[in-house]
C-alpha cells in the first residue's frame, strides 16, 4: 500500500514536502496516526478522505497551526521546525483555508500585506506592494482590483485574494483546503486553471478535498486518508474514482444511486410568488413559484447563501412570508400568522433543517430526548402530565434499528454520535411520522460516505412511497443524483427549472450564476 | 453678559468636561478595535484618579501622579486582559468586576490612608496641573471676536486638555497609517487572519489593552489632579460609560467619537449653566432634567438615531483556534 513515488533516496530532486511519522491526538481523538507523505516539486498533489479523516489536521500541522505530537517535517529535503504560521511562511508554505482568513472590512491590498507590511508606517511598504500585486495578478491572471473591499467581493474572488496573499509571501508550496465547497462549477474550473498556471511556474500545490471528481481532473498524484491514517498513495492516471472511494471508506461503495423513474401524482406543495425577508429586512427569497408533487423529489440547487436556506426555513414555518402564498394539498399554509412550525408538523410536513447542530437537535441531549424534539407533545409519549420515558425509549430504539443508527443506545448523548448517525436519527424522527411532505436541507453535510448512501436510499424510498420531497443542497452531485426535477436559485430568485434527466453540471452551473436556462442550454450547445 | 461671551464660556466649559470623555473613548476604541470589550473604563478611570491624587499628594508633583495613574490603569488593563485574552473569560463580566472592585477599593484605601471618608486631601497648586496661558493671550484679549476665542477658549487650559485633543489625530494616524494599527484592526475583525499571517493574536490584543490603559489613566488623572483638586469617592459618576457610549456613537472611530464626546461635554456644560435659569414660557428649568439630558440623549442616540453602528466583528470573542 505504501508505494512511494518521486525521487529516490539518492535522486537529485528532493520532494517539496516530506512528512515522516506525523502523529497528533486531541484528547481521546487520534487525529493523525504516524503519517508519511511525500509531495513532489512542481506537481498538484491531492489528499482525499472523508470528513474527519484527518486531512485538515495534517495540513494545519504543516502550516504550523498545530504542533505534531511526534514526527518530522522536511521541506526541500531540509528538516524544518514549524512552530507557527510564521515559520511555515518562512520556508515557503502558503495556505488557503476552507474558511477564508480575510478581514472583510479591509481592501485587497491591506489583506495581502497584513503581517508583511514592510515597515512600521504603512506608506513605506504600500507602494512597493501595489507594484508586486500587479505583477502577480498579470502572471497568474487573477483579475483582482487591489483597492476593492474584500467584503464586497464574490466568494470566488475572495479565494483568489487568499492565493494572492500566499504568493505575495513568496510561497513555493500552496495548500488548498476544500477550495471548491463554496464555488460554482465555473468558478471551480477557473480555480483549477489558476492551479495549472502555478504548476507551470514550478510551484507545488496540495489540494485537500473529498470530491473525487476534482482529484481525477486536477491532480498528478493522490494520497488517501482514512480515520487518521494514510492508507494509500497513487498516481492519479493509474487509479479510478471507484478505487479511491473504496480506499476512503474501507469497503466497496455504490457511487451512483440506483433509482426508478418517478411517478408524480397530485400536487402536494404549491408555492406562489413567495417572498421572505430576513431580520434586517433584506429580501432573501424573491417571488419564488414552484410546486412539488406526490411521488417526486424536487431539488433546489444554488451556491450557498442564495436564498435556499431562507426558503426552506419559511416552508418549515420558522420564517414568515412577506408576500405570496403556500398551499399544502390545496389548503393555505402560508407561513406567518397561525401557521408556524408546530402547525405545519400537525399537517404532515416534516422538516430536516440544514444545520443539524443549531436547528435539528440539541447535542447536549440524550438520543431519546433528541428523538422526540418537536413531537414531545405527542400523546404516545405522555403519561399524565409527565413524559413516558419507557415509551420514548422504545420508540427511539425502534428508530435506531430502522435507520441503522450506531451505537443503538437511546441514553447516549447526541453529541457522542458521529455526524452520519446524528443525521440518521434526525431523519428517522421526521420520516417515521409518515409525513405528506418532507423538507430536507443538506441531508449529507458532514456525513461519511457509507451513511450518505443509506440516507439517499431512504429519501428515495420516501418518494417511492408516494410522498413529496423537497431537497435543498449545495452539493450539485447530490441534487443531480437524487432529484427528479431541479429548481435553481440565484440571488433569492428562481432562475429556472430543469428535469434531472436533461440537467448537466455545466447548465446548472451557469444557471446558478444567474444565466437564464434557455441561454444556458444554448451556451452548452455551442460548447 | 452678552450672548457671545456666554457662548465662549459654554464652549470653554465644554472643552474641560469633554477632555476625560475623549481620553476614555479613545482608550475604549483601542481595546474594542482589537476585539476586547472594555466595560472596565469606569473602574479604571476611578483607579487612575485615585492613584494620581494620592501620589501627587505625597510627592507634590502632578506628573508623578499622572505616571502613577497610568501604571495603575495599565495594571488593571493587564488584569482585564489576563481574564479575557489569556483565559478567554467573559469580557463583560470581567469589566463589571473591575468597576465594582475599583469603586470599593479606592474608597477603602482612601479611608485607610487619609481617614477623610474616602476623599484624598486637597492638593495644593504645585501638585495639580495648572492652566497654560498662551503667549500674547492677555494682549489680544480685547480684540473683538478672535480675541476672546484665543485668550478665553483656546488658551488657559491645563496640559491634559491639549493632550486629549492632540490624541485624537494621533490615534487616527496610529490606527489607519501604521502597521500596528492595521494589525490591531485586523485582530478585532478576524483574529484567524492575523494568526495565519504569522502574528501572535494574544500579544497583539495585550498591546491594544495596554494602549487603552495609558489613555484611560490620563483621563483618571485629569479628574483628580487637573479638573479637580482631590479624589472623591465614585467621582467618575458614569463618565466611563458615557465615554463608551460616545465611542459606539462614533462607530469605533476617533473623529466621530471626538464629536460625540464634545456633544456630551457640551450638554454637561449646558446643564451647569442652565441651573436656575428661567426660560421664557417654560419657567425655571428643573435641574434634574438638565442633568439627566446627557444620559437621555445617550439612550436615544444609541437606540437608533445614528444609523447602524457595526462593531468590530470579533468583538467580545476570545480567540480559539478551530479544529
């Protein structure tokens, strides 16, 4: 398994990075187990693994964010003692974090020079920095105005500011942590072109991701992590997504979801001109009109933050509608007066919110307490004025066996379950009430591949049982494999709707950027 | 007394009453721009005022008193930093604790040392900051308009008044034109960005609270050795909070904060002036109402007449490296 590539012991070219026996524990969690890794100079090296496999921890150690308990780091063949980010920067390592490390109220220029200002008084360094930025921008075609306020830039541009920051500090090795999570497919393509340019200039790129498609498309070599250990190194050209996913999970997984044609029946949910404002009075959903029929899954696609969350929360009764109406089986259930989350639940709307820890469960509760949240006034759970804990335990045990929640202990604290098992418990709570309509947001965020497979199957089973399902997800793959119809949102408005059978990533990507579906398809035709 | 002279006197008083507010508001700004809420301004001001008066009494020099005040407030700032920055404690609770502690401790030590019911002995001339008369102030006194402005309004204040007004552009320059200021503002917005840029977040925040301590120490010394001639129990009377309000009102920026401090100072000065004045149609203005004006105004202004005040993003949050 530990087949190494790159220059041999006596070869003239040293690997850009070599990690030997890196070990790290956080309390009881063994995040990195004796990791060995070699990254060749001038290559794009992918590191894949499921959430929690230890990829980010490993890279944080390399960047000096944490110290390893054991092991050594060698850069260009030289042993380096990296105690903090400043040491990593000094040996030419730059990092683009998953959550950008930018000051939004600062200009691009100010963000770039932070930490390398070149003098106690700013003016001394700023002019030189401006020249250098212009040169870097031209060289890598980054297209950024150095005086723009970072908070006003799109996510894709903010990411380029991060890259610029690293290059400005003279980075020869660039680490990118899950860089495409917040990008449209087109923005992601642009990013990969930038990475290719970097490679041509002799820079080394380390790409951390859980998306196999990106690994296959962008990298030269790939290393796979599982449960804190490095399990395999491959040349990208000599491996396949199937092999990588098997290595990631430790068993064979079905990458493609198998499902039959949908048999949509009567309209269950009908949304007309729905508008939703946030607490600051900003309109987040603008005149949304669509419907969901029994026996079909409608997916809402869009880049994170384009109104999908607010739409889902309004339909779940958490937010009020400002305008428009919502009908459930022909009855008016416009969220607002008299129609709240509890009322909607009584009428057969189940809601799996996007943010599991904030909205779907209380992590400090036991599993059985979490399993009745929102349904705690069900007569089946009552004994006089008290809760009937025996009945609740039995019901929770039933949910756990039905949805394969492990460990199946109703008294265990919810926080002690893995993300996938927490999500299965939430889904069990909602689905087993046999609702008419299932609203589900980001069902597999922070969930391991094995559980994803299971969750997807249960959602399809809901559909096949003749229920209506509305799915909101920022994972385009998930939408494309689950949904029968896809509604695309951009900036709060619905851009258009496409049948899943006609959808492909390019068309959806263009629509997510606000391009009209007909134009998107035309553009696709020309491409 | 003609109206012009009245205005000059009112503005003159405004400068004097707003000086401690300006210094404290700038102190608050340095701390809060770096992400540490500084509700302890009130207590620090009180501690500074006491140290200044007590030391000036023993030594006979206002300058040594000033140094003592600054030493005291730096120590209190470090205490606040130790609780909030090092130990990631609740910043509001730590601030309030310092306020309560200093209210009691200054009185206690005052009684133990001087046995005058919490007061410090009255300072003689040499132990206080004296008014500085500008050259030629006497000569131009009778020149119409400009004369009184120069000799009454601008001249004749003690050194700390001038320091406070110079401190505003100085603070602006430090905040917006230096590396220190850039990093300080960054650490209050996104400490992660500072950490990943290879700068220590904790050290940066400590430096900011120390700056805060220096400034608030001066405002404390001003109360007891420049404006007044001794320390009185709880003599700050909420000035620390007013300064904090002025800082928020000024959106955490030096010049708008200065404007807010001048407004509060003006109301304070006007309140003193208006006592016992009979206004046509209204009758005698109730003293309590006038004295309450600055506070009422604070509430009204903060309640939303100032547009949205957007605080530093990381304000009130200790920096914890995410996993």
